[in-house]
């Protein structure tokens, strides 16, 4: 019985010790090595004061070490909090403080992120994976990887026995101007990963892509479904994901058999990846999630690559993947793709505004219950209470997504009931971008809208009333200090005033 | 510094939310490593170059050796313009 996520790794290491677990360019780890090295790091973490329930920050590029750090944190009984090493340091400092991170795993390449956090006043006890910075007599203990490798521990790390212990906290856009931490337990992660590994039929022969960054919940499939089947996970270098032809070649050369990404990455392959000229015989399953896949691009993808299974996974970070849909072979992809049916043991209700069940085919809010649903937002009981209803072991989450049920039972996504939008597979609260714009001194008023775009779902367009001359470039720069790149307005238009509704609020609809 | 490079610099400053000064966006700056260009901007840049210069950029041209720096992008454009002549 698998109770904890790391049990997947331990089982793989027992049954398939020599099977490749992770591939990063020239470097590889077998399951035995990943198990051994993550135990070593877990031992070191425990030795340096990491206790069960503590949050350990991951501030390093995607690498073998990052995967080791994830399992090590879990083995130490702690909760991993992946930090986007390309996000502004101000945002990361907020997350580090909010999550109460005292121990960071980093690397020489990403050590500047740790220095940035320290400069922002984040109090750290230890930074693992990087040499001590010069001129810093005070502050955290810096522990290089060489120390980790030679660390000998007699005592095994304490093992949390409760599957409801938090395994990871993923921070996502929050409407009030700061990101919010979604708390996910071992049981949450396992419910999804075990189901997905079964449904996809992951085995030790498979090679899974790892395209999404680790702070994005898609990565939990790549890592944990791979471990569930003792498959290899191939880390996709960022540079390759930028150049479509190179990415196609990478998929071919690495013999990727299971691909998982946001649709926009696949659309880039359809448009510019020369898929027609590159046979991909190993590719047997293509999974996408995070945003709506426009039917015309999906149709072209299926036409060029007719052999793989195509799976549409749906679910906000708060519920993991909670519904899924398999594109029927040979289907005419003319209309919207369903988000499908719930996973086993997952409940999906469609409710009206007043909480009563929607009638057949009627639009309503999707409410998800079951083992994949989060435990709430970290440090924010009030926000949690607004969307999560807890009754004993039962957790019901109001997704804010509007859906309807088709006659054949498949669910169709039909938009949001609030101002959350999707762009490039990321979700963005328009209010968070507006809050950042409004905080800029010369900005009198700002509104942000989503302009639909086929390739990236939405572009962000800001309308700004300023009290002094400022260029859109200057405003973008100021936003960049506070927001990750996918949240920076793609376009900024200056207005002398903004349209208002009868209640005096900015009328976003009048700006569309 | 070519005129082509100047126009592409304008595009990047406007579209890539370049957060340094204009002088810091040098011809040699590594655009991928410094995250000036991401996957979405790259495809927009290609579409803009094709429209702006009436050139056709093949899928196989979209590689780091042609898009790694301003110098390389303008080199690609100049070569395409030369071919068309």
C-alpha cells in the first residue's frame, strides 16, 4: 500500500533499481541512485534542523539535484515549496516569508536568487547546494553539494505516517495582489499520480517528458507518475522549449513516449516544429492541460501525428487533475473539446448561484470533491473558507469554473465566474495585475482585460490613466519588479479616464 | 550597428518588456539565456520580421544560431533580404 509519495520511489528502486529515473542532458540517475541520494540529502536536512511539517524551498533550475531535493524533502517529512527562479525576487521573498521557509535547496547557478532573498530580509538557516558567498560571515549556513554527497547518517529521517501531511505547496496568482499557496498532501498527489500512471499504462519502458517547471502542478505527473511506473523522466531544457524545431528533434532523439504540456507548447510544434518531417515512433500518449486547446490546432496535430492517444486533463491546482477526456480516434474536431468525466472517487457537481443543482445541460459552477482536493490555502483560513467546504474527511472545492454537462455525460468548460483568466497555460487574476499597476506612483487608475488569442489563450491588455508622462516600456519594467513574465501586460493603452459602471467600479466589459 | 539591428532592438524594447537601458541591449547580448526572448515572443518576433521585411523565415531557420542575439537576428534578416534580391 502506497501511503506517501516517496513510497513510489522506494518501490521503483526495489523493483527496478537499475532503471533510469531521471535524464538531464548527459547526466542520468537510476532509481537506486535517486533513492540513495535523496535519502542522504533528507538525512542532512534532518541533521540541520528540518522537522516534519517544515517547508523547504527549492530555488534551483530544473536538474537532477532538483528532483533529488523534492524526494529528500518528502523523506524528511517536510513540504516542498518550488520557487520560480525566474520570478522577481520581491515575489519570491513574499512566498518564502509566507511559507516560513528556513531551509533552501539551491545550486551555484541559482545562488543569486538566495542572495536576493537574503537581501530582501528573508531569514534562512541553511542554503543547501551552493558554496558560501564571500563577505557573509553572518546569515545562513551554506552547504555545497559535495557535503551532501559525503554526508553519512545512521539515523533514517523521521517518517510521517499520515498521508494527509502536506507534500507540497504551490503558489499561484491571488486576486488581492499577492500569490496564494495551495496546500496539497501526500494523499492528494498519490490519488492523481497513481490513477494517471494506471490510465496511461506507464511502465519502466516509458520515457516521460518533463516540460513544465516544478512550480507548475503539471510537473507532479511527470515526476510521480514516472516513479509509479518506474519510467524515466526526461527533463526538457528550457532553450529547447523555445525553439520548436529543436523541441521536435529532442522528442525524437530522446524517444519520448509520453508527452505532457500546456497546449501552447504543442501549438508551437504544430505551427513551426516540422512535425511532418520528423517521425516520432516512440510517442504513444500526448497529454495536455492548463488551458483550452483550440480545436483547429488539435485537429492539425492529430492529423500529423495520428498514432498517439490524446488526453485532455482538467483541474485547477486546488483539485489536481479532477476530470479528463480522451480524444476519440478519428473524431472530427470541430467543436469545443470536453473536459470530460471525473476521475474515479472524484465527485463533480454543477451548481447554480443559489447552490441548487443545475438542470441537464444548464450552465453552473463546477464543484469538485474527493481525494484530489487540496487542504486549503496556506496561512489563509479566510480565503480557504470562501471556496473550500470541509466536512470531516470530505472536502468540496468551488472551482469558479462554469461548465455544463452534455447529453452524453461529458463536461464542457464555458468560462469563469470571476476575473481569473488563463494565458500560456498559467492562470492569472486580473485583479493582481491591476493591484501592481495601481501601486505605481504615477498611475491614477488601471484596468486589465484579457484579449482572446488562439496561440496563448489570452493576451493581457492594460488601460492606464497616469498623472505624469510615462511610457508603456517604463510601466512594464515596473511591473516586472513585482510580477512573473506571464503576468506582465502584453499591451498598455493610455486613457484620460476609464469607463465606470453604475456602482462606480471600473467597467472591464466596456473596455473589451 | 546596422539599421536592421536598430529596428529589431525597438521591437524587443517594446514587446519583450526590456528592463534595462537601450544601451544595455547590445548586439551581442545572449537573448535566450537572459530570458529576453521566450517561446511566445519568439514566434511573434518571427511573424513581425516576416511582415516587416517581406521575407519568409523557414521553421528550420528558427534556431539559436539565428536568434541568440540581436546581431544574429539582423544577420538572418540581411541574408534573407540579400537572397530575395
